[in-house]
C-alpha cells in the first residue's frame, strides 16, 4: 500500500454532510491509504466536524472511548495495556478530552508503549500531543470543510499545517449546511422527496431528477428573512435539529452554526443547471464573500449559454456543426467550472 503512495503529498476530499456519507468516505480512505503496518493515525479537527463518523467508517467495530454523545469506556484502555491476553489491536483516544483526567506526558508515554507493542492508536486532536510524542503520524487526517489526508515524511507536512487548513475552512461548512437546511424548509414537499445532495467549496448543491417549477428567488428571499431573525439552532437527535424551536429533519445535526444570523453572504444561483451527463437539475447555493463573485460569473455564463441554445434552435446548420454552445460540461460550460 505504501509503495503506491510514493511521491504522494496530500489529498483533499469534500467533507460530506450526513453520517452515512461520512462513513462511506472513511471506508474509501481506508481502502486507498491505510496500511496494516500503520501504527499512529492522527486526526485533527474541531468538535462537531465529523471526526467520529470518519473514524467509524475507516475502522468499523472500533470502540470509541468518547465522542460528542458521551463517555463510553472507563478507565482508558490505552492506560491498561497489561489487561491480559485478549487486548485490542487498535486503540482510540481523544487527547483534548483525556487531558482533563491525565497529564499529557502520561498519554504520550502510553501511545509510545502501545506502538512499541505493535498496537495501532487512533488519536483525535493529534496536534496537541505531537510535541511530546517524538514521533510523526503514519497517516495524518484533517477534517474541516474538506477532509485532508497525508502520509507525513521528515519534511512534513506538520500537524499545525493541517490544523491551519481545516480550522479556517470549517466555518464555511457550517454556514453552508445551515443555509442548505433553511432552503429545504421552503422547497415544496413533492420536490423535497426526490432531491439529493452534492458538495462544493463554500456552498452546496441540491439536485432533482427533473426541472422544478418553484422560484429560486423566492426561496432566497425567505431564507434571508430567517437569517435576519437570528433564530437559534440546536441539536435534537441524530436525525433532527431545532431552528427557532421548530423541529426539522437533518442528516448532519451537529454540523451547523449556533444561530441563523451567523450565515454570511448567502446567495443562490437563480437558474437550475442542467447536468446533461446525469440528466438532473442542480440548484446551487454559496456562502461567503469570495464565492459571491464566482456565483455572479456563473450567472452570466448561464445567460450566455441560454442565448447560444436559442441560436442553435434557430439555425439547423449550427446544430450540425456542434453549435456555439457545444463547450461540454454542465449546461454548456466547462465540466467543473460550476465547482467553486
């Protein structure tokens, strides 16, 4: 496995919203990057970013000592390596949590001893223990708006570099997910039942198998009203959140800002993009000032493309020659140009 990764520096994946989609990504990463000889798996990311779900996907059956739901295993198994013949091969610990009960130096010693005995240790908030550990992670994973995975060498990347990437990007993921759920409140139920989701940078995509008839501008206006109200958002259970006291279904209930007023510079593309390859229609939304200009440029390209299609329909010869709009991709422009 390691031989296949010679020269590999770093890979980036969109961090999907929803537990099942994060499980699937974890399984994919394990198949592509994990080696049986890897002993230290370092995980970096804020609480609520989806680290636990990613770990479950990568290591099915691994008992987490704790996560956002509570504390599961006490005392910490890693501190009791002499517990008998039937000891685990893989251990888990959350450094930020365990440091409230055990000194950091003791945790570093326990990790080193486990590795010396041929065990594997999955370490959340690896950046906190790294200065005392004296060893790099075999696999280092950061979870923010994107999932970053690397196999560090003596030249890096360092845990702090991964931390800088994922901690800065996570707020965009939280804002985008909240904006997406606010949009779903106003999508007609018959359309909502047939929607699916994709991920883009600083935004979201809701896809439909047909072109819906609802007004995207009206949905944007209603969402802006909810943002202005600064409604509180709270976790209810693994399938629901509360927005201003109203319960809403949600597949990623922890991946949200604390109130709607924290969603900044929300905008929707006012046209559905026709994904010709998959025959579906995409509603695209974004958050953040950086993406506003890109969304406006995408809007202009959509309008030009619509004019080209009208010319193609009027000129049979243009259709035979491929037309002026035959630029490929979604709706007639470059295949990945709609991905910000």
